[in-house]
C-alpha cells in the first residue's frame, strides 16, 4: 500500500507545475483506537506536531476511532460507529494506527520526519479550490455555510463536512495509556460517504449544513472540517477548518414564581379556581453573548388552562446574568374543577437581533392529594428517588421545594415525611414541625413518617407516642438484620424488603427500632429478629405510619418487594384502597421520543436507569467507563415501546465517571453519571 501511495504522490508532483493560485490546507486523517498500544506511540509524535508545528490554516486534522483491537469499546466509535466505519471502508484500513495525508500519502510509520515530509510534499502544491467556511451555534443546531471557488471544472468528487472535538483530556489513562485526544470525529454531514461535488471553472458554489447539537458536546470545543476528495484517486483537493462562532445569546429557564396574593389561598402556588400571575426568570449562559430587547409569548400543552397577558418582556442580559418578566407578568386562569397535573409551558422568545429560543419547563398546576415533606436539613436530597417512585405508580404528588410547612400541610390529604440521612437533632422534627404534624393529624390527615433518626430525637416524647402509637427502642440495628425486613401485617405487607442493593438509594445507615403501643399495629420487623421496624396507627379521625428506615433505600433485589410497590402499600394502608383509584393512577400514553435518565447522580453503588423508547424493536443498554471499556451490558434484545427501568449495581467498579448508552436502530442516547464511593 505504501508503494501505491508513493506512486500516486509522484504523479501529483509531476503536475505540480500546473499549480493553481490558492494556498493548500493539508488534511491529515488518522485511524486509531483507545485500545491500540501502537496508537499511543503514534500520537506521542502527532500530538506535539499538531499543537506546535502547524497552524489551522496549514493543517486540518480528523481522527477516526475504530472498535479494535479487543475489547473493542472505544467510546468515540461507540458513539458513532457508522461514520467511523464508512471512512475505514473507504480507505480499506485493516490495522491501526494508519495515517493518510490528503488521501494519497500515508507514511504508516511513527517516524516524525516521515510524517512531516508527507505534509510538506502536499503543502507546496497549490490548490485549484478556495474554501470559505463559517460555523455558528444558534442555541439548537450547529449551522455551517461553505463557499467553494474553483479555477477549474471538477466533475467527479465528494464534499465532506465533519464535526470534531478539538481536544479531549481524560483524568485517567485509556487502555493504551493515552490521556490526550485530538480531533476525534463526532459527526459527518450528510454521512460518512459525503455528498456529490461538481463545479465549473471560475465559479463559486455555496453549501449549507445543519448538525443537531448533542448534549454531550462542549460547543466551545468543536471544530468543523470541510474537504473535497477526488473520486478514483482519493486525492484531497482542498480542506479548511473553523471553530464554532458562539455569536448568539443563549437564554435558558431558571425559575418560576406565581403571584396569587389576591386569591382565596395566597400561598404562591397555582391552585384550582385561581387567576395567577406568572413571573419567569431566564438566564443568559456564561459563554455566550449579551441579549437585549427580549420579548416572549407563552404557550402550554394543557388546553384546560387559559393564558392571559401572554406577551412579556425581560431586561437586557449579560452572559451569566438572570432576569425576570416582573412588571409584564403572564396570566394563567385555572378552572375550579381542575385536576392537578404537571404542565409543560413554553416561552417563545426573541431579541432585537432576531435571535429566537423555545424555552420549555414543567410546572405542577393545582394541589395534588399527596405531599412529600423533604425534611433533610443540609444532607443529601433524595427527592429524585421519590419522584421516580411516584412516576412508577402513575401518581401525581407534590415533590417541589418545601414551603411554609405549618401553613401548607392543610392543602393535602396525605403527607409523606422523610428525613433522609439527616441525623442532626436540631433539624430532625423540630418543635414547629412536631406541632405541624399534630395539627395535620388532628384535622383528619394521613401521614407516613419514614426516618431512621426521628425515633432517636423525638421517639420518647409524649406527643410522638400518642400520635404514632410507638415508642423508640434501639438507635440502630446491627449486622445482617439491618439489611432487610419482613412484613408481618396480614393486611397487605407480606413479603420481604431489602435496604441494600440495586434499586434503592443506598442511604440506610442507621435503621432504628421501636415498640408498638396498645393501639399500634406492627407492620414490619427486621429479618431474623423480632425487633419492630414499622408501626401503623389508625383512629376514627386520622391514620399514621412510622417507619424506622428510609423507604427510598428499599432495593427490590432478589425478587423482594420494590420500593414503589411498598409505597403503594403504605398509601393503601392509610387511605384504604386508594392506590386502585382511577383518578390517581392515570393510564400512561406511549412516549413519543427516546429518553434516558439515571438517579441518584452521583450514586453508590446502585444506579436506577429510567428510559423510554417510542417503538418496539431491538435495543441495547450499555455502560462504558471513561476509557471506552464496556463494563456492563444491561439489556440486549427486543424492547417494547414504553417506559422501562433497570438498575445497575456498580459494587465492583471504581469511583469515577461512566457513560450509559441506549441504542435502538440509528437512534441513541448517552448519559454521564458519577460513581462516588
């Protein structure tokens, strides 16, 4: 192959006297892999050359990543296998590393002088093509405009437009020892085969392309490369490159506030029967441009809501600043018989430079029956775990930021009070919170207290023993018994619970025990012992459950009860057969797009992965480390359209960043997550 390339190079040098008038930007294409040891040696040469010896006007660089040598888990190949493979097939590359200079010279060696000589041979040959490339980000897509002027007619060539990550530095080395990566290809337009290029002499052709922005890319670290390659000889006639011009503001949603002082229930919430004003705060992201003259209109996906005063304005924003539409508030009219639900609002905003944004966010409208009081102090927030449980059951619950608890609880029929891992006696069930609980139950409320430290703090107080019919016993269970429980109440809690393992929040650090009073009903005991883990108390006016362990820690491992199933049972106990009611368990429609989310994040050691697919077909769900190694295959095979959840247990994995990839046909989603041990 080297002899063939040399012959082609000689042929091209023979016609150098026919050189045209445009300086050449040489194209270096490299084939590599994070699992290829010789590639590390090649890039020990190429890296400093690219950084120190050539300007971007002199050299364009594209690096294609392959899925071999084994184990074949290069992350850039995994993210875009089709287009990497297309270029590999074009050049018939069968081993890595392999280098092509303008498509016709390939020293295929780690020798610095050979690479430099190949680049020099091409650089002295002027091109018949002149290329003017511009690329910018509009907040949604990367837009590319290319003007190509030619001094000669060209009838048989391809134009390629390529996105590369400019420079990527890993904290930990790849399997081949590399930590620094230059210009890995991430996308090609229209694909790896390029588009037909034909041009007449002394004319200019204009081309446009749009690349959808990927959430995993850093827009400040993207380079666009354009090149024209001759069919048959594979000679690259000309190349050029450009960084993304972030010459636009980038407005995103920051927060929302509802003004309802004139309504019957002035609580800062959009309730049924109210006419509220809506103040939306927007943020201009740090690395973008200032925005001025911002106006916007409001829409929503719920036809039951009426929007008034749906045009608003915002102050001028500098990068990093926030501003609201206070003074030009949107109006939202909520019907008297409105059923609480989450509603998606969209602000269609523009500025005086005609930049445009579609800014969507979700808001809970109305007061649902269930409220989560996230009484966690300054400790880890597990509200995402709770939201996932409610979503699994199809329940609408208020999991938003806490408001004035003593004044707010009377809006709800059922309250779930969680303290997470907060063990501070000054914040776990304060005196005001204790009074709020008593007032709520006295008014006929239904309350579930799940706390591994509340018993230690208030479990010996008279009010606690009266309302929960339980008295604190042990501050913490020890050994194997602390890891699991079994239901002992015949009314619906049969089965076992695990407080460790996949599917739970892994936050059961000090599960406590209790004794049941005369009116208390033992609901759970710890495995292998008689120590009580949960007590229920039902009176003519209220129902209460006290659990000495965190519900969010229940894992469902080994065929035991899952935490959302436990939650359904707890709600059923305090509310009768509530979990079977149609109004709180609406039928879910099929998703319209592919989504991928994981929680908690960071996690240790269990990550719950929720994902949706809009159609039924073959799919894979995989986990890669930052070295590109596949460390887990969570699903491979037929997957039905709908909502899915899988738990990955990373007990044997080291701390660090991991990539979760969902692939179905040509569509994929990638999510970053952090394991902290």
